[in-house]
């Protein structure tokens, strides 16, 4: 699972919305990376090798739009198998929430650090989350308890969510590819290689704000937060 987000000022978001829409064909009202790569939901005429350059140019324009109109981006990923493995040993879900909640809160934590560096009160930043994701109620509740102005919002009328969709999709696909090639097992520098394999995301997610939570990282989080271990018969360990 991967989660991505961007922060910018209102006037730049307004400019983003206008520019982003201008790049989309008339057959598409919102950008879903999965639909784009599979040629569905309005992208049917873009399929085939003869349209490869057209597709590449569109992505180049969209990435350029993100770079020009956002101040900072964030992306984090966790392998579900790693999360389940650590959750079988520790009460991870009870303390940090589902993978979606965990990643969402980790991104808010990095947003808070970014805001501190920029001398911005993080409570003054409107944090919009695409409405409808499973576990969103828990995420919003946790975020607000940490002082964030967190609000669910429909994607239908907000193209800023398209940028998050594109970035999260690319982060997930590249990490999956790194795991398929077993770079984390076949090379002592595996973790570093995985990060290098997704480093081109820094074209839009700048200052190395791209993260990957491995099983080892989750273990360290459990230990640092004193999250208790499960008993052998704990029914919530799946």
C-alpha cells in the first residue's frame, strides 16, 4: 500500500486545477493512473504502441504541473505482508491503526516537520483526504487529535487528488518491482537500492520525502513506542 500527498498555497492549487484539466482529454473528467495504464474509462483511444509518445508526453506534462504548483510532496509505502507479519507479533493495528491509517499519520508527521521548518503552524494547513477509503474515520479522528485540520473530500471536483493518485501508484509499482527482483535479499545494500529504484519520484516528491516501511522498520517502531507483544491466542493478530 502506498499513500501520497502534496502541500501548496491556495493560489497555486487554483492554478494547478486549471492547468491539470487542460492536459486531460475531453473523454476524461478525472485522472486515475490505473485507468490510464490499462486504457479504460475514456483512455481507450490512447492504447497501443502507436500512442506511446502521446502517453509519455501527457505524463511529462502532468509531472511538470505538479512540480510547478506544489511546495512539497510526500509518499510512503508498506508491504502488506510485512505489516501482517509484525502485527502477528505486536499489537500494531491497535496502536497505530490499519496500514492506511498508519501511512496517513506518518505522512502527516512529515508534513508537520516540513511546516516547522517553513515556520508554518501545521494546524492552519487544511488537510484534505480523498473520501471513501476504508478506515478513514479512524484516520480523521487520529489526525484531529494531533491538531491537524483533517477533512474528507470527494475526488469528483478536486483534481489535486489526481496528483496523489499518480504518485502513490508509481511508488507502489516501483517498490513491487524491487521486491520481485529480490533486491532486498540478493544485495547487502538492498534497502538502499530499493530507495534508489523509486528515487525518480523525487521529480515531484522533493527533498527525499519518499519512504518505505520494511518489517524491520515496523519492528523498531513497535519497540520505540513500547507496543506490547501479542499472546499466542490473541484473535486480533491477523
